[in-house]
C-alpha cells in the first residue's frame, strides 16, 4: 500500500492534507480526482481546472507518466 496526500498528487501546487491510500495507482489517482472535483476552493483550482477542462489525451498521458514516477519513488506503507 502507498499513501499520497492530496498536496503530493497536485505536485505541491495547492491541494490539502487529505490522504489517499491504495495498491493501485489508478485507484489512488481516481479517489483524489473525485475529492478534487468535489471542492470549490482556490487551493484545488489548478487540478480541478485540469480535470474539468477538456484537456488533451497528450496532457492526460503526461500527467499519468509524472504520477507513475512519483508512485514508483514512494515506498510501500
Ligand atoms: Zn485536497
């Protein structure tokens, strides 16, 4: 299991201290995504905009490649 905070998933460009734990990178990213989409504050705006705007497949791919790297760096709980 690995644990990421909302802030880590947002690459320290906002977010909060809420933690997301799991074995599956996609599930952890998805849980954080749902959390971010439920927010209305400025702290989560960069991620919310990225998810809400119809961003390109290319951008999505780039984000997941970045997150996969962070996922691999992170030790198991
Ligand atoms: Zn958050």
